[in-house]
C-alpha cells in the first residue's frame, strides 16, 4: 500500500457528546497507514433547495469541494426512526447537486451504524446504502457494521474500551483494502 487516501468522514449525529463522533475519531486512530480520515462537518449545511443552489451558499460550495477532493467516503450514523438522520440525508442531497456533478460519484464508501439500541442502527445503515447505490458509491459489503449497545463502547474518560477495538480494527482495515482496491479500478 503505497498511497495515502484522504477519506471524507460524515458523522450523522450532531450532538456535542455524540457516540458516533467518538467512533469516527476512534476509527481515525485505528486506521491503517493508507488512510487519513477527515471529519467533514454537515450540521451547518442549509437544507437542500434548488432555488438557493442557483447561487450556492458558501456552505454548499465548501462541502462539495471537501467531498470532491477526497478519495473515498466513510459514513458513521445513528438511527433515527428506523432511518438515517435528516442531516445525513441533506448532506447526500447537497453533495449530489448540481445534477450531473455529484461529488460522490465513484468514491469507495462504507457505512457503520452506531446505536445505543440492540439492533445497532440496521435500518439507518440500509437506508443510507440505498441512497449510495443511486449516487454510484461502491459500498463495502463486509464486514457489515451495526454497533448496538454503543453506550458501553467508551469508558468514563472517553477512551475506547479494549473489548471494542478488535471489531473496529477489522472494519477499518477491511475498509483500507476496499479503498485500495477500488481506487485502482
């Protein structure tokens, strides 16, 4: 693995104490040498509206440039009402426009859903994957990553518990291989 790939990381939870953000940061620390993970903020994006996209707000342009200049994308999302959060869907919509100029097109991707519930965000994970098919994001299939009981992933100091590391390590290692394989294609 000779290349270092810039990975745009989108975190669907906007909370300050977001477990999803903690997982994204833990993945950045565990990432293999061929990946450099960069969280791209999505909370300040205005709701997508084609009328205001005639003269795009700075937030749209900046976001699109950040995604476009990345080699691949990683989505870390909670589940809200059996789907992805509105902020995540809005980011997908903003990045997919203007029509024919999608920032997502062809970027290798992966989804990890993180939930305090037992199902691990299965619904959000699959709804997000549905959108990625249309956006032409080849999405890593294995290992699937539905993390339930996420309230126990980190200790009181905010450090990832040792028991959680092996799965996250295997996930990010597999993603490193996925990106390497699909960026050469």
